[in-house]
C-alpha cells in the first residue's frame, strides 16, 4: 500500500468467512426448505430428498426435475451473493439474497456438490470447505478435480433438473451420538419431514394460483399439513380483506379452529401441531404461497389459552421483502407499519370468536336456574365460583339437619369453594382437554337427585316445560339426558297423581 493512499482493498479471508457462513442460524429443517425453494423456482413438479444414514459416510441429496442450469448459470448460482436482494424477481421466485443454496448447505455439510442437466448437457461443481480452508481462497472444484461417478445420490437425476448433494455431514449429528448416530439422524430427518409438510402444504395440496409439487423423502410422499383445518366444517372462516403496501396487495384471512368436542380425538391432536395449540396460535405469513413464519402475534398480543384456536393467514408477494425485513433463512419477518396497525385491530376481532368457541363447550349454561350447582362471581376483575346455596337439594338437606349443624355444613361448603382446584383444572384442560371429564352419576343417585330437585322446583310453581328446558342445560342432567328426561317427567306425574 502506498503512503497517503486514500483506498485500501480488504478482501475477507475465505477460510474464516466460509466457516462463519455455517452459523447464520439454519436448522436442518430450514436448510432443506431453502433448497426446495430453489427447486420450485426452477419449475420442478417433483422434488426427491434421498439419504443414506447407515454407511460410514452418510450423505443427503435433494433432486428436482426442474429446468436445470447451464454451466455458466451453475457457476453463478454457486457464487455467494449471486443476486442482490433489491433485484426485481419473478412472482414465483422463492429466492431472496442469492445465498440460500450455499449457506443452507454449509450449515449442515462440509461438502456441497451440485450436478445439473439442461438442454442435453450435464454440468457439475463442488464447494469443499476443507479445500477452501487449505487454500484460503474462494475456489470451486470442477470435474475432473472430483469424480462425478463417485458422487452419491445422482441416480434419480433425469434428463433435466438439478441434484444438490451434501457430504461430510458434520452438523447433522454431533460426536456425542456415538452408536446412536443412525437413530439420531433419522429422528432429525423425521422432524424435518413434518416441518416441510407445513411450510410447503399449499404446494403439496395444490390450489389456484400455485403449481402442485410432489415432495418425497426416501420414496415416501410428504402429506400437506394444513394449519387451518379447512377440511372441517366446524372451522370458522372470518371475512377476508386486502391491504395495499407500496402498490402491492397483502391478503389477510382469519380462521377459528374447531373446539375439541367438534372433531375426533385424532384430528384434535393432529391439528395442534408440534408444540400444541397454545404455541401455534397467531399469524401465519406466506411469501409466494410458501410459509415463512408462524405461531406469533408479532408482539401485538400475548399468546393466551382462550385465543389458542385463532390463526390468521397473511399472503404477501416477494416484491415486499424489504418492507417485511425478510431474513436470509426466510424464517423471520416484521410486518410494515400499515399492516401492523391493521393487524393490531384485527386481533380483537379474531380473539372474540376464538374465546367463544373455546369456552362454549357446545351448550348454554343456565346460571340463573335454581337448579344450578355453581355460581360464577365476577368482582373488580376477579372471578370466583360458589356453590348455589339455594339449590333445592341443598335446601332439603339443610332443613333436615339437627339444630346447630347447619352452620357446620356452611363451613364445609366454604372450605370446598376455597379448595376449588383451579390451577390443576386449567393445566389439565390446557394440555389435553379431552382427558378432563366428570365422573358419571350412578342411576340410583341420578334418580334421587331428579326426585328431590323436581319436587322443589314444582313446589316453587315452575312448570314442567321450564324445568325440562333448564335441566337439559345443566349437569349432572345434561350428560345423562336420555335417562334424566323420563325420570323428570315421571317425578312430575307421580306428584300430580299424589295430589289428585
């Protein structure tokens, strides 16, 4: 460098930077999703993820039947930062920074080989991190520097398309795996499968405006996981709307998933997704039909047990990447101000129906009926539950007690109310609502309860039709209504016959 020079070139060390590129934050799931993005952008209709985890040198290959690349396009695609994020892209292009292929692959493997076929020509190139570190230079290897025939996983590559092959899989499993290496790899790949079934579910199932894509893992077809459970008639769809951002349209639609008593136990468990309903509520942001972020309210609201059935689909075009601050991994986003403000107002509109679905249990609670066992009391934001002291059965028992024992019964009832297991019930219902149930009432006990209750209600001048309507909505009668209804009618008839 000359003394007094106003400029100085400071190229990064290839050895240092290429190692640093491995730690941008990719997981196996997000890395595979980035490779599939490239395949879909290349017009692929089938993407196959093949792997061998049992050999001494495990490998993984992602093969598509897209349009492939020329030799020049391949070399450009393998150059880090091959395209500017500010460059205008085709509406179906799922890429972003021109880094995904490289950084995603480096995050999992020390060797990346890309073999592509187009117009009858086959081209190949390889990034070997050990070679780059040794040379400390950005040098791609080309055949015959490596033998193409010895590269695994290429048998599925057709007349056109691209194969991305990972070898030296030092990040897929750590050294502590030991003899369980194969099982650990398979566990991680199975987790990746579930992730891809969610991220690309709209391509897997096919829908207007998106090309249907088949994705396979070692010959097994991925099945779309629709987080909105649209196949269920019990799923509520809220009115869709659009917001204009920089002249482009962002589509928003809210959904309320069915309550657990409206779906099968298998569907309830399935649509909870990994992490459960509480974690997976919130906004689902799609870019070009591909899910990029989900399970967040963008700090506009807290995740709540009563809103856990609410999910909102947001569709954005790739032309708004800069406004949404899409990151390299396409796993993080921030809504622009105009969208954020609309979403803030939308949360309350969506949360209301979600709370009603989750708390309704499918029936109306007749809290004003004399036969109600529990009263809900709300005072200054505090909610408590009290035993109905005017319940006919309780009044009957109290009247029959010897002098002085009524106060002891009242003390016991207050103890029951104070010991009401709110925390345990909330925890059990949140983790597995179908597991929380009331014990059934034996037939002889049900008959005694009906007889005492109906006698008291009739003495109060309440007609049979009103008694039937009230008790049909209350426990313990509602869940045993087939047996309770004839008992109620018989009790009234017996009392009528007695008074004749």
